[in-house]
C-alpha cells in the first residue's frame, strides 16, 4: 500500500541549534542548521519509532532543484528533501564543501 504525503503545519524548536522554526506544512528541517528529525516513515505520518536527529550530509541535483540528504545518527536511514528558500546558504555551502558520503 502506497501512503500519501500528509501535510502537517507544526512549529518546533530545533533540537540541534535551538532555533524556533515556523512550519508551513512542508517544513521538515531547521532552515538555520539544516538538521532534521527521524519522525516519519512516509512524509508527515509521524510513524517512525526512531526519533533521533538526522544530519545533513550531502546535496544532490543542480540549481535550483537541490535535494538535501539527511542521515539518521542512530539508525543510518537516509531521507531526501528539497532545499527551501528559507534555508541558510552558509550552512548549505558547508555541506557542499564537506559532504559526509
């Protein structure tokens, strides 16, 4: 059974850098440090049991459609997410300069 995206508008405090993140229903990572949290099996379902932080480890694709690769620090699961216009470009440049793959 294929599960569909579930839009959830949620604000959260980033567990990595403590930034207050205003969610828009598509927000899945902190725009300041780019870290995420392993909470979904399918986007928006909040069905993952892991709950650990997900490190931004690489960028894929080309401008303007870059994809951010996150790797869970506990279980090594990787997820891909589009960069957002709100994302800190200095943080993006650090990933480009030092990919973790």
